[in-house]
């Protein structure tokens, strides 16, 4: 799930999950708004928050996150103004809204054990080479996307410190946390 890194003076950077489709960026932390189809009062909530909204756009090719802004709001993405009031975000983009501390957008996901979805069941585990079965516990590598078994009998994801893909450097500890934070800047 995409998220924002939000500065907290007391504890550094905090993760704010983007678990909805619209967020007002004029508050710290950003405030979740009702969907576009919500009641009229919900759609005007963004006007009270400096006129800058982060919006999820889903289409067949994937999910995009965009910033929609009133012209006078002047948000900056990586230091560049969005002159047309629209900016498509990419992983690790810095977002600056006047009067609000900067936030960083991230698409990084954490590794987690989950039931293997139908679409992934056509392949084999890259570690043990055995078939993957729909609904069985597995982990999708956040970096390369390969699925690995993760059961008591087949702990393929956590068996070694790195993903089984030789070209991938993803750590396999389930509690490894994010590989990138704004502190790295």
C-alpha cells in the first residue's frame, strides 16, 4: 500500500498509510477525505485544507497517485510547481504545500505472509522449485515481485537473508521494515 512519510518533531518520520482514495494535504498528518461520489459536504472538505488533494486513480494498467490543486495553492513536487494543478507522483517524491511541513510519497510495500492469489499460482517457488498453490501461505518479494512459500514445512522466504532471485537484494526478515526513509536524504 502506498504511504506518506510525515515529519513528527518528537519521533522523526512516521508512516501515514494511504488507505483511501483522497487525502487533503493541508493538514499534518494528511486527512482522509470521502470518495468523489460522497455527499456534497464531503467533496468540499478539501477547500478548507488549502486546496491540495492527493487522489488515487485506478485503471487496468495499475494505480496512480496524483495531486490535484487549485491554482493559487502552488504545491511543489520535488521543488517543481504543478502549474496546471496536476502532478502524477512517483516513489520517493517530496511534496511541499505552503504552510505545511514537507511529506514524502512512497510506493514501497513490506513483505508479508498472505494467501497466494489465483494469478500467482501458475508458477514455482524460486527457492525450492516446487509449485505454488492457491490460498497457501506465501510472500511476494516487494522488490522483484517473485512469490515464495512461507509455511512451517516450506519457509522459503525466510530461509536465507535475501530473496531467492539472484538479481534481487531484498532482505527476507518479515520485520525488516522499509528500505528507504526520508532520513536517508
